[in-house]
C-alpha cells in the first residue's frame, strides 16, 4: 500500500504571499502542483489593478514556481474580499478578467463567491460564473465565515442557474456541507480548507466521517499571508492515515478528485 510520501499531491493556495523558500519546501514535501488563486488584502480601486494582478499570476508567478520546482497553475478571479464597491470600476476589472481568460493560461475561474454578500459581490460572482461557463473552466468558489449557510444557499442556486458543471465550493464546514451536497453532481466538489481560520485536522476528519462522499472532497491549505499552515494538507493526510483511512481514499482527497475538475494539471505539468 503506498504511503503518503509517495502520493501525488495538489494544493490550492495564494502563492503570491509565500516566499521562494516556501515553494521549495512544498516541492520537497511532494506538493509539486499548486493551484494559485489571487488574494491580497486590498480592495481593487481601479480596473488596472486587476489587470496587473492577473498579469503577475500568468507570467512572473508561473516562472517563479518553475524556478522553485513546482507547477503553479493560475486561477483567475476577483476574490470577493477584493471586489470594488464602485460598479464602474468592477465592470472594468471584469473586462480585464475576460481578456486574461482569453490567453487560455488559467486552469480555473476564481476565487469568486460571496463574503459579506454585498450587491457588488453578487454582480461579480454572477459574471465569474458566466465566464466559467463560456470558457468551459471550473469555478473555485469561496464561502464566507459569517452567514455561511445562508450565503452558500445563494451560491448553489446561482451555480445551477449558470450551468457550471465543474466547481469547487471551498472552505466547507459542518454549517454548509449538507447544502453543497444537495447538488448531487460528482464534479461539484467540496473544498476542505485546513487552516486556523477554517477547519482543524480533527474537524476535517470528523466532517469526512459524518459525510463520507469520497469522490467529492478536495483538501487544501488555503495558505496565504495569514497564519495558515502551507503543509496542512500533508499533515492532515497523515492524521487520516493514523485514523485508519485507506490509501485509496486519501489519494482521492489530496489529488484524484482535484484531477476530476482541474484536468489541466496533467496537461500543464512540465516537471
Ligand atoms: Zn476563500
């Protein structure tokens, strides 16, 4: 039976906030495929900011990953916590998003979703879903800490409406997992972010024990500039192993299920 160190592993995080050494550490721990979503603690105040951030991910960040020995797969979106409050600015930023998606270098659209649930976030979220559908890309969708159940219901309704077939509903907890699972589609995945601000390793195991949908989960660290642990996926898998879960299932949680929706990982892996 293969042990965790021999598994392929993928993680989803905000690499722009991590150092070069961090990327090398991930490589040494066997995480060589990283889906990178853009998050910085700013609100976009002019459309050009979005353009510059997309360019950063699509160019310098991919090159930086390659130098460190990891494949960085950029996802493009305006994170709900960065959404402009001025709808004109938002409109311009969304136009840059579409131009960036046309380069076909993105593996997914996102993070998008709802955080405070403002009208601007909602406009932005719907446009991201339209673009995901139009460009046949999976969507990475943020669910918030507050009003989690309520806003997840809105999110799931929009997802169905926009006919997005592949999605990751991220930062799932016991408060919204049953709502996500009401959508029976295998490729609507449940993102389990193991970090200080979301679920502990123990909570992740408990969630899985209560809702054992082995084909639906994707573990991720969601590491960025905050106190999250970029090795939390690896450490959680070790905890799952200790708790007696079979390698076949663990391989799904840390890689195979991600491949179901982010097939581009295989095409783009160059190492
Ligand atoms: Zn998020």
